[in-house]
């Protein structure tokens, strides 16, 4: 598990990037450019998150931020 500290601006940019990824349906590997696929899968070492998993992650991030 990774733990990082983010400024408010970094936090909101990260959340916006996740929502953009989700909105563009980039959870579908056929719709991703190779560079994004490499990042999302850590060079093929992990499976990329699905749209549902990204939604869960965004909810966890929002819940954690308000705690």
C-alpha cells in the first residue's frame, strides 16, 4: 500500500484525472493509447482498474479527504 501527502491542488488534479480517465472509458484497454496502458498496468505487471474500480477509488479518496 502506498501513502502520499498531497496539496489541495494536487488532490483535486488527481481526482479530476481519475474522473477523466473514467469518463473517456479508458478502463477498456482497447480505447487506451499505449503510453497510458503502460502507466495503468505498470508495464504489464498489474491489471488496470475498471471504470467501477475507478469510481470506488474516487469515493475512497473523497471519503478519506473529508475524514
